[in-house]
C-alpha cells in the first residue's frame, strides 16, 4: 500500500534571504504537493521540476544509495524546508533523473519525528 502525505516545500535560500531582509515574504518560493512516504528510501527525492520551481542550488553530484542495494548518480541540492502538518525540517534534496514523484524517506521522517500510518 502506498502512503501519501500533503506537504509544503519551501526554498531554504529564500528563507535565508527573508531573514536577512533581502527578499519580501510575498516572493518566497513554495510548493504544495502530495508526496509518497517510503521508509525504505533513505532521503528526500524530488523530480526536476521541484529544483526549478524552488530555485535550488546544486551542491554535489555523487553516487548515492537510494535504498538498500540501489545505488545511482544523484544531484544533491541545498536546501529546502519541508513541512508536514505542524512538523518542519530542513533537508538536502536528491534530484533523480526521470523521477515523477516527491518521496519522503526515513531520514526526513526521523527529523520531523513522524511515523508511517497506512490508515
């Protein structure tokens, strides 16, 4: 059974610029989206359109273990705020080629102190 969560993604760069007084709050880049919740995946995976809409900055390209035994080259972008209900976390983002869904992995779930409830 696939579990989904309605989340809000916000550009971490925009948040920093707002705090520094260099960006008006009405210009912050935010995306509301339904994400797959998968504790078998280790991190936050997003499709290409998310990095473009939020203006994320490339930090690295490296071979990454997405889930046990599944390694691939991934672009890693810094950084994004993820909000689920009343929980928030800051996370690096892994952009996977041909990915169509946002996937919340176990490290982000742990950071927000949430568990999967398939009900």
